[in-house]
């Protein structure tokens, strides 16, 4: 079996730098390395509707925003298949079949589901679609027979559910589905980038995001307000880099080239941290450096985004072609699933012949 990669995002808003270091940057690297047989990247609009059912326009408008962010970040439709989840009806069908192979209590034990329910204040009134989204996610992965899923560590419980469903399906019906493994970001600091305010989760609702499409001025305003070290009041005070968002973001983004070109007084990040911890280095200098580092990363994306924005119909055409290609794969898998489950009635000539013979014998 070859290497099949699948990953995606909920189109509830523009993508931010947390998405970039958490998975998007790695997707582009994987795409360009080409060490795979097929790579699927999709917009999970069905899953986004599980907690936005009363506001579908939000999802509708953000499909194009996420598509532009994908293309601006460097995803190439010639090298990977970009598609929209809701336009693959086979996903809903497989989700229904997989729901029969898992219990409510098993889904309730999923720590990611628990966290998401609490975050959305769903404890007393959980939408069924939202509750079942681990099964929907399993269908996304298994329908395309993905064996590698680049994702953040918070998604590992979801992959565990998927692996359990694969084993249960294959043991019950036959070896059709493929068991996936997670591919975590290589750098520990990038596995879950906090918000600029120091809170664990970066999200639009908390207003603590730096978006990939932010202008240089917007990035600077956000970096300037970034949470640092509250004990580092005076210039000569010893500073702390742990929990200091400036250094957390430098861990995720800075390169030796950034230091060589933007702050050659330091050989690298370790030397900068050492100086900050000893004292004598102000937060604003560090923030100005981080601002330059971030904009060196984001400016090429802004330029590519502006080019794609000039022809929005073509962006939709890219998504349409990708979705059609993805559906061809989905249709093949769902045929195998139906056959294994013995519900491919109209395609089973042997069944029809056997039943015809059985009922014919009754007439004699």
C-alpha cells in the first residue's frame, strides 16, 4: 500500500499562524517533497456546521477565505487534491455505517470531545451532529484510505477513535478500510501555538490570533500587544522566556537566516534567550525582531493571495476540479464498503440468481 495523506480545516474563519505552524507549513513541505501517492486537503464544512447550523452563511463565506489561505501558503492543486467536504455525499453514507460500530459512552470518553463541548458551553444541550463528529472525521480519513494524517497533538484522541472503527469494521465485514497514523509537527513548540495573550488556544472568538492574511501594520499592532514576562519591568531585570509569547513565537518561526539578516548581533535564538534571561534586553527590541521575522514569512503569502484574489472564479474552479477528483476515489471505496457489508444488492448478480432460483423452486 502506498502513502496517502489527508488533512483539512473547518472553514469558520481565515487561517492564522497557529494553523500554519501546526499543520499547514508541514503540508506544503510534504507536497513539495512528493514522497506520497496521493495527498488530499479539504475544507470540513459539514463539521463546521455541527456548531454553526444556525449560521450557514458564515461557512459559505469562509470557504473562499480558507481556499485563498491554502493557495497563498503554497498548496498546489497540481500536487494535492483540494476539495469541499459537503460535496462528497459518500462521506455522509460512510459516517452512517460507522456510527453503528461505536457506542455513545466511547465518544463521551474522548478528551478532545469533552474539551470542545465545554468550550462551546454545550454541556446541557449537545447537538447530535457535533457529538458525532469524531465518527464523521473517521469517515473523512477512511473513505480516502489515508494512512497518514498531519495534525496537532490534540487530534490524537480522534485518530484513536478512527483506528478503533477501522479495526471493528474490518473484523466485522472484511479488510477494506486502512488504519491511519498521526504525523505531528516536528518542533515541539509548533504543536500547539498559544494565542498572543498567552492563552492556550488561539481562536477568532478570543481575539488573540495573527492571521496569515493580516497586513504588516496589523501584525505589528498584535506583536506590540503580545504577552511577555510580567516580572521583566525594568531593562536590567532578569527575564523569563518560559510562557513569554515573544519567545514562544520565535521558537516557532525564527531561523538562522533571520538572525543573520535582521539581528546579526546574536548568533541565534539561544544566545538571544541567554541575554534576555540575564537582563539588559528590552521587550520592545525583541518584539521588533519578532515582527520582522513574522512578516518575512507572511509577505510572500500576501503577494500570492493578492494574485489569486484577482480571479475568484478560477479559485472556485480549482475547488470544483479537486472535489470531482476526490469523489472518484470516494465512490470506489464506498463500492468496496457496500460489497463488504453485503448491501450492494443491484451489483450482486449471484445474489439475484440465487434468489430467483430459490423462489422458482417454490413454484414447482
